[in-house]
C-alpha cells in the first residue's frame, strides 16, 4: 500500500483544492497472453495460460478465452486446468514482453514526459499539457491506443479522469480494447457504487476485513470517519477516506523509484533437501543479480520466499549495512535462513529471492546488522 498512501496525509483544505489534471491510465489487454497469440497463430481464439504447466506452477497471465472459464493470474495451474481442461500452457518469454513494453513506451513519449510505469503493461500518463496540444484527454487516449496497435499489433484499454485513482478504476470498465471517462464532478458518484474489492489498493485480506465491518461499497466507506479509518487501517486510513470521495492528489511521478527486484521459480518436483534447495536457488539468485546490476542498484534487504506443497507461504528477510547485488553476497545473506528451514516438515514447491530497500550499488563487503523474520 506504500505507493497508494503517498501524499494522502495532507489536510482537508489541501484535498479540497484539488489541482486540475488530465490523467490517462493505459492497461494492455491480457498482455503476456496476447503477445503469445500474436506471435503464434495456432493460439488465437483459444484459451491460453502463460506460465506454469498442466501439473505444476502458477498462471502468470490468461487470455480472454481462458478467463471465460474463470482462469486468472496467480491461480495454481492445477486449478486452472480443472476449470478449463482445454487450457494451453505456454512458457513465458519475458525478453519479448520487455521489448514490446519498450515499443509501448515509445508511443507514450510522443505525447508527454510525465509517464509513471506500474508494470510492463500499464502506466499513468499526465496529459494535462501534451506535446500535440490536444485539449481532450479522451482524444489523447484514443490516439495512444491506436499508436500502440499500429506499433505492436496489440490492443490496450484506457481510463481517463482527473486523478490517478479514478483513471485506474476507469480503465477496467471497457476492457478489452476500449476506454472510459470519469469527468470532474462525477468521481464521488462513481466510487459510491464501486464494490470495495475493486478498489485499487484494497487487497483480498483488507477487503474481507472491511466487509466484516459492514463496508461493502464506496458509499459505505464514505460513511466512516477519518479517525475511524486511521485507527482501523493505520497509514492506509487517509487514502481510503479521500478516494471514497473521489479525491486523490498524487501526481504522476516519472521518476518513481522501483522498490524491489525479485525472481522465483515453481519446481516440477517438490524439494525436500537442503542441497536441492541450494542448487535450485543459484539461477534464481543469478537472475536477480543480473537485473540489479543492469540497473546499477543493490538492495539492503534480502528476502527468501518459500511456498510449501500445501501452498503455505513464508518469507525470511535479512537486512545488511550496505546494498548488495552480487550473487555471492545475496547467497551469503540468505544462507542462514535457508539452512534453518531444514529438515523441512513438508516439501517445498517454490523458492524466490527479492532485493528491497534499493540504492545505488557499491562493492563494499556487506555487514549483517539485523535478522528479521516475517510469516
């Protein structure tokens, strides 16, 4: 929730005086799956899952044909196959997705420099002042979507509004290959009917907690006081209070810093020994190291992620005195936590490694000063 919380603790007067902005949220349609269908005609019109396999792993993305059966991203492959027996599993090609993403951003850059990427396939754009001098943000969004299709052969959807939260919510209203506008004066009414589980920044656990408190919609959320929301949800409270009123003063930040770098792998066969885990962590650590090095960054916190065969998930984090990015330093940082997992009470299906608290990297020898455990 850190990204959604920023700039939300200002006074009521600050929020009442919202700046007039024209924000576009562009979201590619079933991005990974659409790239695969574009590049392989045999997959077109068929239910496709990127990632996982028929027996193992997790779905990274699903085509719209697969979504009709209830297949979703982050769903275990076994569940996805049960929902859609004809589902075709495709190995992800992240290098290709990154190349296509760069093409998409070239289209964005024709209109504005105020671009805030959220992932490879979505971004906020502030087009209040744009290079083409187009008055209507909806026309800018239309031209961007056309430009993306011409450059990549893929479709995108867009949400247009006067702030980031509403633009994000609007982009899902006309998917796929459409756009939706929430104009000034209509934001609060739109939010009032929105189910709380659809709010950007409200995860499944928070949504369930809200439902137990009788908060089912934006209108229900709006009835709660700022004090109540702060006491109940901490730093997220002010964010919930203001977006329930259609207010979100966060600017589009073209210099937004990435908060973590990570990689993980779901194994074909569950792991039960320390040596297996060490061996299979090597390529995961190397991938994280290469990515961090390519960006000139390192992380002061190294986190080991473990998912067991019964899908229970734990993390073990270790903080260092200086940022690291070299494979040997990452491996050294997580070795004690990894060792402590064995002998394991149950088999392991997934391992992952993440660097966070990112800074410009250096070559100093890291010194461990804190070991933090989180489950």
